[in-house]
C-alpha cells in the first residue's frame, strides 16, 4: 500500500508538471519536476521506440489519465482533511461513522487503481503488448530511481 501511495504521489507530481503552461527555454531555467518529466518523456520515447504520431497519441492519453488520477487524489485529499477535522472536533460519535469514513477513503484507492488499469488497457490500440510491458517496467524502475535519488540513496535517473 505504501508503494502504491508513493507511486500515486509521484504520478501526480509528474502530472502537474505536464500541465505547466510555460516552458523555459533551456534546462537551467527548468524546475526540477519539469526536468524529470522531460527526461522521463525522452526515455519513454526511446525505450518504446515511438514515432512522432504514436508519441503524440500516447502522451495525450497519458496526460488525460494523469488528470483523472489528479482529480481523484484531490477528492481523497478533501475527504482526508474532512476526516482530520472531524477527529479533531470529536464530531464522529461511533464506530459506524469511522468505518464509513475509512471505506470512503479506501474507495479512492480503488478508483485510482481502476484508472491505472483502464489506462494500460486503453493503450492496446496504439502500442504493442511488448511496448506496454516495457512501459510498465520502465515506469516502475523510473519511479524507484527518482524516489531513491530524492531520498539520497540512489544514483539518480541520469547517472546509470
């Protein structure tokens, strides 16, 4: 569950960088998340051997998925804040109320998983099964490398 949570956070961070409106002119001006996003895109294009048209379709679909996940994460965050306030105020009076709130939070995790599954399944019309498998492996390794780098334990995405 912790890995899923960290993965989701990372995807959201990358997704928010994707939606950035202004792109700097050179790498020195780029924010770290934007540089990570650009590096990830370049590596994905390389790993999946995407042509220009397929690349455009793939990244558009990926961006749409990231926006949907971001929306679910925002809803979950609102529900979490509401629960935190109710706990602090003592307004939840019985176990049934707590169970309902917990189930609500867990439903957001399920929705995120369903969105991820739908995204991967939706790629079958633009990527081969081998490319989809490569994407899944790449994303897992990429997230791990970024996480390790951010925690100061890894070599980093560009230092292989």
